[in-house]
């Protein structure tokens, strides 16, 4: 058998994937060297025109096995079908190069940044939102620029970024800084809760703030900026009103201080001192109660001296009622007293556990009460007053009660 010289495994056909247009134009049939149209490639990379390919297949055995006439590699029908597919691909590539429509290999190929994080389609990300820091496919980029919440965001295309550009953005300059939720990692604050007055992410609306009233954060900021001048004007007006009120209070306080000083000086000039020194009737020992009679007399209970002093209106002399004792008209530690409309002097005789009533001239009119806990009985009466209907109200100190007679 004549030995056939094998051609290189990577013939001009295989090199055609990276060859020039002139190299592709030189493809020909490896058998007849005559046809350059519709050349098919066998698995051994030898090329044949349709005519020679039919002759090769006709010489095969009944099972469809045959050999390449150039290198004698075994072939089968599947190999022929595969060769035809490869041939068709090469024909398309050749035709593209001949017509000038072939797409050259990119000098700077686009990097794969992973799938889109804005949808569940698992499409390769084509860009990145600088504000949201999310990877977006072409569809999500389109939607991102049309939603009111995100239409002002800056989108960076990876193709432009891979070519050395720093992101030919859809919007320049870059928008305001983006703030992420403290509770949900990588979730951007996009909404504003009007119920809680708080910025939220989308996860917050489904959990802690479920059912609350929301607006877009950008709208809330715009509304706040719009209302800020009016609010500032109101605050300034309130501050002016407060300052005016403080000034009025200061002036009123100053007038009150001057008035107090004036009253104190006038009181010092017109007052008369009683007790501790002077004649006997001015010497008190723990006075307890005081009242005035209609004609101007002042009545005072002198607790430890067991008496009641009746001081005349000129405060230059006085008389007294009672002495120490248990008999009617006498006292033991008198405390409270009162004067009724008729000028009767009513005295709480504390240690005698009774109440004594004197006429304006000092004579005993009546007395009631005795030591005990029953109704009408008294235990150390201390305070006393006259009700509008004339009844006598007594503070029953020892029995922790008040009785009305």
C-alpha cells in the first residue's frame, strides 16, 4: 500500500479560527484541490468538497465504516454528521470574514461580576447601583431607572468600567451618600415610617413596622425641606415670645422686690413688739392661739402661764382671764380660741379636757366636755373655731377626731 503523507493536524482549516481573511479564503478540498465552496471538515481536520465526500462515503462497508483517503483514519456516519456541523460553522465564520461582518475579540473582555441580586432569574449582572450597592442585570437596570424611589440613583455599567472608564454614569455627579439599616445588613434605608418618625429598609416594613404608614424617604426629605422655613419661622417667633415673657417676668420680679422692701420698712415703723420683755402683761410663755373681738381687742392664749390675755386696741394695756386650776373659769394649758359674732370668747382648755365660753366682759358663760372617748367627751382639745351657723368646732387631739357642738 502506498504510504500517504499526512498533513499537519492543525491544517489551514483549524488555524482559520484565528487566521486572517486571506487564510480563510485559501480553503480547498484536500482530495481534488479544486472546490472552495461548501468545504466540509472531517474529524481528522482534512477538508473535502461535497463531491469527494460522497465518493468517500460510497466506498465504505455496509455498516457505514470508511477511511479518510488522505490519512486513512477510520470514520463512521456520526463522524460525518459531526464533520458537516463543524463545516457549517466554518462556512459561517468564513462568510462573515469575507463580508466584513465578523466581530473581533474584545481587547478588554467584560468581567463576570456574578448574578443579578435584584431578581431571581440568575442573569449575569450588567451593572451596579452606586447608591444601593446592588448588582443588576439589564432588565433590573431598566426598572431601576424608572421607579420613583431609585430613578435618581447612579448606575455603573461593567462594560464601560472594564474598558478603564470610571463608570459613565446615567447621572452625574453622584447622588447623596447611602445609609444602610443597622438591623438588617446591606439593606438600604429607602422608606420613612410616619408612625414612628424613623427611616426604614424594606425588611423593617415586614417585621417591626408592619401595618404602619410609610412614604418614600426621598419624599419625606423633600417635604421636610419644604416645611423647614415655615417651622424655623415659627420657632423664631416662639423664641421672641419667650424672650419677651422672660423680660416681663424680670420686670415684675423687680417691682415685687421693691414692693416687699417697702412693706417691710412700713411694717417695721408701725409694729409693736409684745412678749419677752416689758411689763407683766406683755410677758408670754408659749402663746398658742390669737383672735380679735369686734371692738378691736386682741385675745391671746398664754399656754404655760395658764391664762388668756385680752389686749386693748391701743396695745398699751391688757387684762387676763383665769389662772391655773381645774375649777370652771380656770385653765390648764389653754391652746386654741375663737370669738363668735356676739364677741363671746371660746377657749380650748387642753389639760382640763373641756371648752369654756366667756362673755366679752370676761365673765364665764358656760363650759362643756370631760375626759373620755365617747361622743361629747374630749381628750386634750387643741384647736377651735366658729362655724358660719354659730356651732363650735373642736379639734379632739387625743382622740384623733373633730367634734361639732
